[in-house]
C-alpha cells in the first residue's frame, strides 16, 4: 500500500513521511479514527515507506522486493494482532488457545480486498460472527515473543495492533510493559476506534495521531470516481458516511442491506403508530435473530432515521437529505407522531446499543425497544 493509494487525509500522509525522513519516528504511534477512515492503510503504508529501498517523491516505490511483500502482507518484520475468538475455521488444537497467526491468511485476504474494513467485516472474514472478539493474554505473549527476536531485514520489528481497546486488563498490562521497555528496534502502530476504552498509562506512552473525517464534497468526488455513480447519489452516500471512507464504500456496495435495515425501521414505526403490538414485536423478533454486528448497525440506522424524522418535523427537510422513498414515508408519518417521540426513541436506541455490548439477551433488548416505540410514538 503506497500513501498515494489511500483516499483522503492528505495532511497526514505528508506528516508521516516527514516523521520518517527527519528520523523523528517514536517507538509507538496510536492512530485514532472512526471505523473505516483508513488508519490501518496508513499503518501499512508507513511500514512500506520505512522499508522501501527506492523511496521517491514522498512515497514508497511500490515495486521493490520490500514493497511487493508489503502489498501481500508477507513482509517478515511486519506483524499484525487483532481481536479474535474461537472459530469453526480452527483445528481442535488451535481452538484451545487461539492466536492471531492462525487467522493470518483470512486477515491478509481481507486487508488486500478492503483495507477500510470494520469489525463486522473482520469477524465475518475470521468466521467469528456473533461473538465478541478480544486480544487475549496468549496473543500478548506472542507479541512479546515476536518483539524479543532480531528483525530479519528491517531496522525495525513493526507490530500493528488493530483495536488495542479489545485487550482485557491482563493483556493490556503486558502491552504496557512492552511500551515501557520496548525491545530495541520496536515500532508499535496501534489503531483504535475507542480511545476512551484504553488504559491512560498506555496512551501516555504513544504518540497520538488523529484521522480527520473526509469533507462531504471530497468524499462524493471519491465515490463518483471509484464507483462511477452520479453526483447526487454520491452526495447521498457521502452524507451518511460521516466522513468515513470505509463507511461510504460499504454504503454504496451494500445499498441493498442498509435498505433492508431501513425497511425494518419503517415497519416498526408503522406498527407502533397503528398500535399493532404484535407487528412491533414481530420486528423485534426479526432483529433478535440477527448477528450482533448487524443488530448494532440496525440501531445506528434507526437513530439516523429518527433524526431525519425529527429534522423534517422541525421544517428543516432540506438538511435531512432524504431519498424519495424516505421522503414519502417520513412526510406521511411525521404529522401523526408526538413531538416527544424523537428524543425518547433516540435515547432508547442508545440504550439498546449499549446493552448489545453487555450480556443481556438480544431478545429482551429488542422486545423492550419495541415496547418503548409503541408507547412513545
Ligand atoms: Zn519500494
């Protein structure tokens, strides 16, 4: 991955290049981003630039032996850790103590296909959908072992950790030890989506690099060029992406699935408004039977939809960015919905999202949510 192949965050490319050129790279960088902004691509491009034997014009060459192996993620001094769980893809002995190297083939196929992936994409690729991935103590030991060895050919042993916030306290403490006394030549490249869940002692050892959301017009231009879609449609997708390239790409690619999610939102609202309790609970059942990540996506989409309804109810339809289907539905519903519904529904969806990360059963969470919609509307 060359810097020039990454979409957006131009200033960051220049900053990373300067850090290498001026020999100012610390031993731990923490990239902070919203999912899909491309921090992993930046980490790989940085390693590629650092090890390229023929750099020029602020980028790696893309052709030397090191660059070619970076492209396939087979460079021997570049290591990856990420959240995992047991998977039917593992052998019986591997299932006892899973570590990331068992999943490396699937991980690298995913990165090569789409470096802007989110955790839902990762878990699907690893065959651990519906489970909560973690970076375990066994993996933290692997990291320590890897870093204790001499690099093969680089000046550095580069350890990428995707979502270090998914370390439990034991593994995070192991990481902290490594950050406090890094073996010579170690470079940590961490990518977090929830900096608030990381140990402050870990944060204090890292140089923090924040990725910026892409401007809507830039994003639309990227989408027009990549997918050959029209300007108006590209602006629609850019609007719902929140400035995340990966979200925008998957919105274009999965227009069908998110459309389905939105239909379920509409179905629940329609049933609630017509006071059909069984209809509301049917939707809740359908949601409860989905995988956890899809359930979370649904909550996010539902929140976005409720926000669009609220904005429309305030006479600000022009900034709700509705497509034709939404416009028809929302204009029909809004005059019949209580003013207080929107904020109460948004709170209920927030609560559901939080509970989905706990051990409460999805059936209960969605039955409760459905009841609230039924009562609040
Ligand atoms: Zn090169």
